[in-house]
């Protein structure tokens, strides 16, 4: 009987994955028709299959399709896709972006993250009293407030890169400034998140906190000065003669997973390990790695990440918010949008941009997408966010990402071509972009990482 029961569990999980992929694909197609990035359809699919929509039908359809006792299995599968995604985020990061117009980039990024963080803490002062107990445990105001500030500060760098590429804005001054500012923004936000995760999980007091931070610093040094050169040698061997070894994908994936295990063992979330492994991953030979390593890994994330969205959506219950919750959602939306719109647009204007272009920078910096969901899920895992706060923050991520395309001004300078295709520079830039200089409202040439 145990064998039969075990086989039935496997069958149900497999059927659940099939449902997730089908619904996700349908809603991604719909989102593309509405000129929205695919992540909108994927997040919506998770919400639709959860208690917010499917759960409204009689008979607890959502609970029947996704039994509570099997959700942990779905969650574990989704973590594989999430770690691969975070590896790709690190690998796609183009540090050269930060070297162009460093003054404007720093001012836009620091202002956007600073104001968003401050407004997040301000919102926390109004929200904490109603959300200060999670799973029977009291959450201190400062942990709650700092976490909310970090969640408000994030910009979804991968989603933004693809959005800029698809709209032809990637090679323009608006696109280059926005993408570089978002990159710096996310580096600071991830750093803050790592610190708060360590502080929240270090149950042994100051001594444990110092130990974890020391080990994490040692880990960073090892990644920079030992793992990076070893990876360069490994990639050189595995791509010798212009052909990729069949062991390339499994070895690099294994490295990302082991790096994730290491940071988790240290006391920092596993996603930081996968992200760091991507940062030290070689970018050359660019075209070969793009076709033989990046493409299959991205296909893997497309297959597995929808499971992450459904696991997230199963915890989102819009119907449980009530009128008070809707008022709190409006407060969160206001803080999130004002922090990015004003925080990014004002310094962009001071750097010499027109009001239209400055507003566009602020609007694009307001996209959050999947990266926000990663941070929110960490908050739930740590016990910092309760169910209602999680629901409201997921809806904020959905709305702020969806509003970017419809609200972008008409007539912005655009350049066809995917200059920020990942890894950055794997495809040649558009001839028009390469031939032109770099005046205020003209396209800029893509940098190389």
C-alpha cells in the first residue's frame, strides 16, 4: 500500500506540474497580446490557480488539485528553477554598465533606493501593529520595517532588461541609464537583504552574527580569488577547439547548486550562492556559451519557474484582505510607486534629461516582477511577513510591473535589436546604434562585460 500511495503522490505532483505549465503558457500568450512581459502572465497564473480565483469555486478545487501535503514537493522542485534563475541573473549582470555616466547612474540609483526604503519604513509604521505576529511569533518593528523597505527598493533587473530589449529602448540613453541604475539598485538591495537575513536567523546573538558575517566574507573572497580563475580554466578546457563539452551544462549547474548549498550552510539564503556563482562565471567565449550553456539553462528555468509562481500563488488570497486590507494595499502601492517615480525621475531630470524622459526612467525603475517575489518568499520563509502582507506585496509587484508598458510616453527614441540579449553582447548590436555617437537623446552603444 505504501508503494501505491507513493506512486499516487508522484502522479499527482506530475499532474500538478502539467496544469501549471498549461495555464502558465495560456496566460503568457495573453499577456504578450496585451503587450505585457511574460512574468505578468506567470504571476497571474499562480494567483488564478490559488485560493484567490480557483478557490472561489465550490468544492475547494484549488485544494483538490494542489493538496496541502504535496505542496512541499512542488516547492522543492520550484527551488531548482529558482536557483538556476538566480545563477542566470548573476551571469547576465553587466558590470560595465556601471562605468558609463557613473554620476547620473549613482544619483538615480541612490535616490530611488533611498526614497523607496524611507517610504517603506514609513508605511511599516502604519502597518506593523496589524501584522506584527507571524505564526504565533512577535516580529519586532525594525525587522518588519527594514524588510518592507528592502522589498520596496528592488527593481527587477532581468525583467527590465528584457522589457527594454523588446521595446527597442535598450540602446537609448533612457534604457542605458535605467538598466545601469537598476543594476546598482539591486546590488545594494541584495546586500541589505543578505545582512537582514543573517541578522534575523542568527539566533545565537552577536557572536553568531559576527561568525556568519565573517564566513560570508570569506566565501565572497574565495569566490572572487579562487573560484573565478578556476572557472576560467574549466571553461577554457570545456570549450576547447570551438566546441562545447557535453559535460558543460551539468558541471556548471552543479557548481551553482553547491555554491547555493554553501551560503545556506553559512546561514545566508541559498539564492545568494547561486547568484554569486553567476557573477564569477566567465562570459567568454560569448557566442558559444550563449548557445550551449545559457540557452539550455534558460529553457530549464522556463520549465521550472512556473512551479515557483504557483507555489507563490497558493499563498495569495485576495478575498481575505477585506476593506481594511484594500486600504493597506493602496498605501503600499502609493509608497512603492512614489519611491521609484520621484526617486529616479528627479535626479534624471537634474542630469539633463527632459521631463518626459525622466518620467520614463522612473516608470521603468518601478518594475519589480519575479525578483520581488523571490524577496517576498524569503520573507515568508523567515516568518517576517504574514499571509495578508504577502498577498498585498505580491499584488504590488504585479501592478507595478504591469503599469510600465501602458504608461510609457509615446514617441520615445527606439533602436531595433537586442543589445542586452543575455549574456550581454552575444548578438551584434544594430548597425544604426553602432554607427552613431552618443548625444543626449540618441542611442548608445552597448558595453561588453
